[in-house]
């Protein structure tokens, strides 16, 4: 489905902001970002408004990437095949929230070792106007379809414009850049448990009946991986609610963002972050926190206490902590027996952080159980 009008606002001399692969702001594992204390929102009094009509959308079909241009605009593609590369300008629709548009500083490339830098000096996809820009190799043009490689935009990203890459104009040999741009990025290790999910092992109907999620509530899926639980909960939470989906595994978060965008779930905030460090959530904002088969990995990594401290901080008094774990039986499926936890072990770990068991463990499948706790306090 073609995305509709994007309404922007700006000063009388509009300018573009660029964004590309690999950078995220406001995630604790990449260092805190900064937001302006009270910046004027786009469209505030005194600003001129601009309306952008997307010329098409991004369509990913397996390993191939197509720019689906509106059929009535196909004549504008005439002559493009004379170029080997092109610039694609698009909209970071997955980040289109007031919070993301107020972010003014980030650690580039999600690396806390890089200096906190203004977003206009980075390619971060969080910025006042969420315009992304990427140089792509042109494969072919067929009617209103432009096939490219190297585009980092998500599925269904609105395309704002196409421009040919002109070597004499766009390649500047004497250009300089800060040290963080030119240094090699160290590969990030895959977090423990990344890529594995218990979602296909559980009885979904039984699980969600026990969870009793309410429309309009706020859910934290901590250690969400590629987001199977998050996506399954999105319809129940509804557009009036909010789901924070947090994981240290960047690839999983990217997959979740793409799926959420494809399904039109704007209530999902997917963030790459370390569960044991300060979460990008204000205190007392969460109604329900789900930790689905992640606690044993956190215990093994020595970070469970930090994670439970953060859960206690962001949960409302009377809020629910729901923990899914593997039964302490020989697998597969699931982790080695030595790191599995009994319900009693989970209770002993959680109760010092102000969580009171709401009842005995409930079986939610042949391999898994669910324990629910209430956060005590007023």
C-alpha cells in the first residue's frame, strides 16, 4: 500500500538531512543521546510548512530490492539507466515519533567510544526531519520498478526522491572527516541466546490468556530477539498502547522493525540496548514486563541483577513481571540442563527486587512454564 502525504515544517530555506546504515540514537549500550530541553516542534508558530508526497515505496523481495515508483511518475525515470548509481532519499518511517525527532545528539554508529555528536554531523536515523539518503547501484529499470543494491531502507519506506550519482559532483577526493568516520568498526559479538525463541514451543492461547494484556497498556518485551512475542501482542495492546521491544542483538531488532513497519504497527518501539544497563524508559511507565526465556542467559552472563533492577525501576507499582523459562529437564529444545532454572530458583532471584509471586508456575507448553510477579509498592 502506497504511503500517503508526509507533512514537514521548517524555516524558509529548507534543507535536507541525511541518514544511512548502522546508526541509532538513544540506546543505552551506545551511550545516552541528548534531546533539546524544549525545542520547537516542526510546524511551530513562525515556521513555514512543506508537504512532501512520496513518489513510491521500498519493496524487498528476498535478496532483491525494488523501488516501486508511482505509475504516473514512471516517465520521470527516463534516462536513469545511463547512470550506474543513484541517490535514494527516503523517510525513516519506523522512527517517526516525537521522541526520535527531538533527539539532537547521538554516539555515531552506536559506539559509545565515539564522541557525542550533533545529529546534523552524523547519518543517524533520529533527527528533526527523518530524511534518509543512500547511494545505491542501479541494476535495472522496468516500467515503474527500479531495482537497486545497497539500499539500507526498511520495507515500505516512503521514497521521497531519486537523483543520479554524478562522479564529478558527488566524489570529492580532498574531503575530510572526523576520526570516527574513518576508523574500522569492530564487529559486535552475538549476545547469548540471540536468534533463538521459545515462541513456537509454547501454547500461545494459554500463554496470552494468562498474561491478560489490556488494550492501551504499556508492555516491555525485554530480550525480545526478532520480536515474535512483541508482534503477537501488538493487536491486543492496540494502537492506543505502547510496546518497548529491547534486545542487544541488532540484527533481531532490525528484523522486528521491518516486520512492524510492514504490518503497520506504530505502537512498537524497538531499540538496541543492554538489558542490564539503564533502559531508555522513564521510571514507572510500564504495566507489564515480559522476559521470555532470557533470564537463564542473563544469569549465565552475570547480568541478571542489573536487568531486574531496571525492570523494577520502569514497572509501575502493581505492575506485572512475567517470566517464561524452560522446565529443568533434559533437552533439546532449549539450553543445557545446567543453566535451566526451576520456578523456585526464579522466585528466589526475583523477590529481592520487590516482586511478589502471583501464584504457582503455569505450564504453557511441554517445555516451558510461566511465572507472574506483581511489583509491590505504591
